């Protein structure tokens, strides 16, 4: 395989000491550290989504640095985590893996790695959140985009880190696009499609899971050359909700 290929990688994790929201101070530190350490390798990385008590770290990574990217992100998470259940779910073997990091990877199609990142957090919605994430995956695939999704029926290997279990219940979906104009189209399609689901709430990046439980919250972010745009306000203005 060509060393010039690049991929979008997202690692979703709960490192918060409560089940409703994240710690903004910890988020700032983690975001700063992944940018500082990974930029030295030529990797563009940041926190793309903050959803309920989960964060998603997304990177534009050359193929030969995938393991190194994942290892460094995992080290940073371990260093600054307030809570370790997701991190402790990682195992050296598939059999030993438990509920852990949500891991998704998709091929970068554009020069700048333009991608849509959809992240979910559950509060009692574990029984139906995977179905919703797979619906988003299906939308991306139907329109011919390259798609990565963390949902799996078996333990999944995270190169450079270990295995994460099938029980991981806060999924993340990556949809990579060739043209910047596609971001708006696919984001609005996803938002419209997800209106069919009850107990699902579209929230701003950084908003807690302040919902009527049981339920699921989700965010949609555009990851553009290492920059992040929370698409909540843009979609809100576009569809006038």
C-alpha cells in the first residue's frame, strides 16, 4: 500500500467523572496536547466532537503513522482522564476487551481530509444507539462516500493500542468527502433522516446530556484540514428549527 495515502481516524471516549457532561478544562488540555504532540509528526489532530460526557479526537493521518497516532492519543487520554472505565476496557487480546474506546477510520478523499464526524452519547439509550449510527453509515455509503463506523459485533483492534470490546456504546461515524460543498449536503441529509428516531436529540458541541432519559444525544462536526466547525448552528439556520 502507498505510504502517501491518508486516513481520517476518530477515537471517542468518556474520560469525564460524571455521566452528563465533560470537563471544559480537561478538554482544553487534551486538545492542546494532541495538537502539540501530533503536529511534530505532521499529523493534524484535535477534539472534533464533545457530546454529553464523551469527546472524540479526530486526526488526518498518513498510513504509515496510524499506530503512532493512536498510541499517542491513548497516552494523552490516560494522562488526563478523570475516569478510566473506557480506557480500562482496552485489552491486548480480543477476548479480554470490554466496553472501551469507540474507533472509526475512513480513507481521506480530498487533499485536506475533509470529513463529517457524527458522534453519539447515551443516557439509557444503549439498546438502540447502534441502530442509529448504522443508519448514518448507510446514508454516507448510499451517496458513495467513504465511511468509517465504530459499531461492531465483535472486539475491534485499534492499531498501536489494543482491542476495544463490542460493548462500546457511544458510537462515532466518519464520512469523508471529495468536495467541500458535499459537507452541507450530507449533513442536512443526516439531520433530516435522524428526525425519524424518537428519544434522539441534536445538540451543540460541548452541550451536556440534558435530556428526558432514556435517550441519545448527537453532534455533527466538520473536520477540515485539522480545523473543526460545529454544524449545529449552520443546520439550524438552514432548516430553521
